[in-house]
């Protein structure tokens, strides 16, 4: 599995764009950026919580947005993510998809709501989770 590391306040996941991510015009299709966000978000979440399995992801996506700046082809990229805000039950993840020289190809934001899969209801962010986020994000 791909690994990420903290760099300059961002959790950075290196990724090589495979041929299958390209559209007819030879650039990464816009929908794939949300998959890149998901990859980085999941690895960041696992680094915060110690999780390793899909059922260790205790949230659902409530909102996602992406602004495109540069087209990408079959090349290595860095997917950078950090948590920008926590509220009662939701967390904002912000992203930069970068070329390996640092040039930003896209930015984004995804709001997730913590979710209890057994009761099918949202849940509050615990003090323990807030502290882990604060410790790893600073």
C-alpha cells in the first residue's frame, strides 16, 4: 500500500498516475481527482486513528469540491491533505494535487461527518480524536 508522510504541515502521499486514469485526450479525467483525495484522506485517517481496514473509517462524505488549475498526464504526483477545521460532528479536509516540482494542479475540500455504522447515525468528535488530530497536524 502507498504510504504518506508529514511535510510542511501537509500529509503527502506520492502517487504515479497510471494509464487507466487518462481520458481520450491524454489527461487525467476530472472525476479521478476525488479518488486521489480519497486515497490521501484514508491514509491520513489511518495515521491518526491507527486503523487499517475499511470498517475503521468512521465517517461519510457530506460535501466535496475541486478546483482544477493544470492538466495532468501519466506522471508522478503528490497528493497533499490536511485537516483545516473540526466541528461537533464534521471535519474539513483540504487538498493540493501537485506535480513533483511543487506546481499545484488542483485544490479541493471534502467535508466528512463522523458516522456510527451500527446505529446509522452521525456521532460527535471525541476529545481523544481531537487531540490526535491536533498532535499530528501541528
